[in-house]
């Protein structure tokens, strides 16, 4: 056999072995077991004996794809987790966006801050995977199915976010229904400069709020507010337009959209605020375009008005129902 041929054969064998070694190494880097992130009781006051719980977890990775999953568990014992005495999986669903890496890392949930939303969900932790453009997060919290019965059945609210410079969000509510797990409502942000949030406050149905930040220099932003009402017969949450339940904290009003945006850019006090067209709002502000943040509870609006006064001495923020301040502000993303 010519020397050149033998050399090529040796090189091919080396490359093949190197490829197998690299593949084995990559396989070792892929987690092979489930990472349980959080668990939540299905009922506010679990009865003794057999119990049910929701679980947010990161499934074992397959071919480097790791699925976030919500599972409905049933069993006895504390904590309620797979592997416990008599614990079984009644239902499971993979979230829309898989993790970009594993394991997931816990982050503190962002605290309520400036606009456009003045309250966060009840989630206490965000689970993050990947970096920069590959970032995918998930967070979860349990909310009462019927607001007047905090000790009754609960739904699991899950929010995902993907991306870095222009992140997108997806929200979903899951319920235990007829012995299995059911997706009772979901909504993803459309393409474009949208920001959304599901806000659950004690004693009130969850609210889905969305703001479209118009890229047009002379067009105001649009707000959508939907109350998520529980339909016991269908076992789903239905959307009901509810601008009347949203309060606007007005930092200032301006004759043009451009002037309002310039004021927002000039002061960190107004970070994230939206610009809405108040016509025909019957003169509730001095000028047509208002710089606002949104609240679903009076105490949130009061706290933000106080913060603005401290952040920018002399500023007297006003508060109005959004449906009266800006009757045409609604959009339907």
C-alpha cells in the first residue's frame, strides 16, 4: 500500500475517533435527569390524604433540547414530588419555548417599578437559561381560580420570555380538570414592539395588560386590558375587555407625541411610561397626549404618584381611570 494511502487512512481513523469522542463528551454535557424548579398546591387548603400539586420542571435533555414542562402530580407526602410515596403523574405539557441550556439558574423576580406596569405577578423567582440572544426564562405562581375563594382551587400561571434585545413573552394558565392537566388560557405577544404582563392581585381575577409602543414618531401607543374570567362549565379562562379596571398614573401631558416622548427620554423618573391619546377624554389633562403608567389597584397608583413626587420634586401626578382618560387607547393584539 502506498505511503500516501496509508497516511490518509490513519488520518481518517483519527478524525473518526475524535468525532466519536467529541460526541460522547457533548452527550455527557447534556443533563440526563429532570430538574424540578418549583411545586405548588392545586388547592389553597389541601385536604389530608391524597393531594395534588403543579410542578414546573426542566425535563431531561434529548439531543441538547431541554423542554420546560408543567406537570400535575398526585400522591401522599411532603413535599409532593416524583419519587415520593405513591406519587404519580396525572398530566404533563411542554411549554412553547424550550430551554436553550441546562440547568436553569434561579433569579429573583423583578420588583414593582416604573411603567408601563406598576405591579408584578406573584412569582417570586425567574428561572433563566442561556445567554443574550439565546436567553429563555420561565416563572410560575399559583392564583385562585375564583378570586372570592382563596382557599379553593388554584390555577398555575406560567410566563416565559425569550430573546435579549427584543424579548417576547408568552403567558399561560393551567388547571387540574377532570383528573388531568388542562391549558385553560394562553397568549403570546405578536410581532412588533409589544410589552405584556399578567397581573394577579388578591381578591381580583387575573388581568392581562399589553402595551404597543408605536414606532411611528407621531402615533400614540395603544393599551389592551383583558380580565381573565373563570368559566366553570368550560373549565377555561375567557377574556373580557376591561379598561375600566385599569388606572392611569399621569406624569404629564403634552401637545404632541414627540414632546411626550422627549420628556420621557429626558427623565429616568418616567422610564418605560407609555404615551396615550386622551382625545376625546373631556379635558382631564391640560394637553392631548399623556405620559402614563398602569395600575390595577388604587394602592399601586398611590405608591407610584408618591414615587414620582420624590423622584422629581414639584411634580404632582394625577390618577384617572384609563377608560375615561383615554377612551380610544385600546388595541387588540
